[in-house]
């Protein structure tokens, strides 16, 4: 199957054409290329139209712009590699297109990089693996080029892994003039300043988010307090209403009790007056049988005395006795005790005329 891209054996980059491979060789001094059946990825941002040639590049684009939608147009742009295209004078002629099988059988080693640049990067705080990787893939192009490569690939999963290349291609790459100690310190200071500004911007953003959260939480607290106060107000209104209804029922009960007591007092007073009449008639006319004999079934007697507790017992204390099967109360003439009747009448009269009758 015809190749769809050229793969750099030094850094793993996929290139669409021989021309791109020549440009890559000039920029990085990489010379080991091979034909690949894997097409160069072409992810186009739906928001701004920027093409991304790798998942890492699309992730960085998303991180910087917030754009998340991409259209895969890899198949639309894919073309077979034309190896007859003009080659770069030295890089392409010397490297050519290698046989894929050659690198597979070769030993893989860590590529040589500029030792002085490596020391400077380590002095700045980069790990040996990350510094080596940055120098190798930036073509030993200097401190700034290496740092820029790290920034662009900081989210790569293998950024802290040592790079490996075939032993046949491992060689020291040409380096640009190294930085002086003063320049190294200045560059480190610049990096620290960038980090500080980035941190400040992040802190400002987080503070804004925290302020928004505080405002939202404050509104929720105020709303919760308002609802609680409203519920408390409703509860107090319901409680007052219940208390008023209970007070109203209590007053109604008292009124009914007073009315009942009034009715009861009136009945008792009328019973006292009736008893006073009975014993008064007997005391004045002891020989008259009609005053000494009372029919218990008489409706008037039952209403006035018989229905009240103690009425009949009071008459029995005055000397009356039940006769004829309990149908009558009768006091014999010889048993009439006038002093006792007068004493009983005096007590009844005293109770009736007492201004506090029914209160005590």
C-alpha cells in the first residue's frame, strides 16, 4: 500500500509530503524518515477553523481558547506520498527515505544533546529527562527553543520519559551558542516572573470565583432566613388563632356552667321553699291529715323535690315515713314534733334569705 505520510524516526512526527520532511530536517537536523501508512491527523476547530495535526495540539487549542468541537477531515486531505518530489539539497539527499525494517532491528539509545544546555536547563529546575527531551526535539536550538517546546508539550504523557533513537542516528546535535551565566540567571528570572504572573492571574480568577460563590451563598442564606421568618410568622399567627379559639371555648364553657349553676340554684331555692311550705303547714296544722300525707308520684312534688338529691331524705328527718309500698310520705299525728319542724323551717328560711345563696 502506498504511503500516506512520512514519519520522522528521530521525533515521531508525521509529515504530509517530502517538502514538509525537508523543512522539518532543516529546522531540527533530523534525517531519519520513513514512509508510513498512517495519515496525518487533520482536526479542524468548528469555532475558528484552526487545523490541528495531533490530539495534543487540539487539546492545547482547547486549553487556550475554550473551543471543544473539532471536525475530523483527515480523509479529505489525505494524499499518497510522491517520493519523486524535489528533495532538500543535503538533509533529504543524505537521509533519503529509510527502510521501515532497518530501525526496528537497531538498538535504541538516548540521543546526544548539548551538555552545557542540559546543565543550564537542569539549573533552571527542569528534570534531566524533560530537559533532554526538549533539547532533542527542538534540535538543540538553544535554551529558549527548548523552553518553548516544554511549554507546548507540557501535557504530553511521556514528557518526563527519556527519548530513545536508533543507535545509528545517535549523535550530538549542533548547538547554538550557549548562554552566559548572567543570561542564564536572566532567563531563569524571566521564567519565574512568567510563572508569578500566571499564578497571580490564576489567583485573581479564583478570587472572582470565590466572590461569586460568596455572593451566591449569601443570597441563599438571606432567602433561607426570609423563609424561616415567614414560617415563624405563620406559626405564631396559627398559635395565636388557636389560643383565641381555646379561650373562646373556655369562656363558653364557663358561661354554660354559670347558666347551669343559675338553673340549679333556682331549682334548689324552689325546693327549699316547697319544703318550708310542707313543714310549715304540718307545724301549724298538725291535726290536718292532708298536710301530713304527700303523694310521691305527684308530678309537682317530683319536679320540685323528688328529682333533687336529699329532698325526700330531709322530709324523713322531719318525721315523714314511706307508706303503702312507698307511694306516700306520711307523718302520724302523734309523731309530729313541732319544735323540730320549726327548727328545720328556720334553717330553710335562713338559707333562702341568705344573700350568698348559691355562691358558697
